[in-house]
C-alpha cells in the first residue's frame, strides 16, 4: 500500500466558474466539474506528482514567480494578463482524500490537515476569483429587486444598510455555505480523525 501523497487530479489555469452555473454549483450537492470552468486550463496531474519528494510537496510563491515556470506547466492564457491563474490539486494522503487550491503566485505545501475533504465528496476547483462573480451577481440582483431612482441613492442605500465585505470575507462565507449545504445531505457521516 502507498500511504504517501498520490495526486489524483491537478488543474492549472483560469478555474473561475462559468457565470451561468455559479448558483447551481454553490448549492453544494455535487463537486465542481472541469467542464463547468471558464478555462482555458491544463491538466498538470503528472507534473504535480513529479514534485512530490519524500511525501511532501513544497512550491514557494512570490510576486515575481509564476507556477507556469514549473516543469510540466505553461500559461494557458499567455496573451491575457487579466486572467487570474490558479492551481487545484486533489490528492490522497494516508488513504484519505485531500484537496487544495492556490493562486498562481501563492505558496503550496502539501499534505496539510486543513486540506482534508469533509463530507463524502470533494468540492472541486473554487478559486478566490469566484468571489468577484458572486459580488457582481448580488449587486445586479439587488439593483433589479429594489431599483432606486438615482445612482447616489443606490450607493447610500448599500453603505447604510450593510457593511461591504472584502473578497476574502466573501470567499469564506461562500465556502461555509457550500460546506453546510453538503453536510445537510442525506448521508453525512462525521470525519474520521487523523493526525499527521
């Protein structure tokens, strides 16, 4: 038996969800599938597996270092610098499923206990760039639901009635909602404890 890091799936590129599928995917009933992503993205499963050394993967990040510089990687959108690139990795460690997603210039260390998949299936690729989509969609829904007579009234109404969340807070809220919805499913079982 192999109890080290075994990479099942690794995707690199624009992993943002297609806007028309955002609401359906956030219901949390099923994992996010690669065909639901805007793309383009590339499969880097074997390249990430080659980064495993003594059951550990460490990829350092910085403002000047892109994961496209790693062996087996390339930028799938070389002409579009506006696209936020991300790396999603689904892996087994000690025969337990884990998943992680990091931005292009962010460090990656695995395995970590916080990557452990809760519930019966993985969430799938959900980068922080999806938060922008959520915020835009909520703004549009709020404007359609209760249109004000002037843009100034709309801005005043938004500021006085609710605090505007940062993208990090919005991502945490979306992840919590997604996790809670998955846990409310018909077959929720508590996680087995593991220490490593």
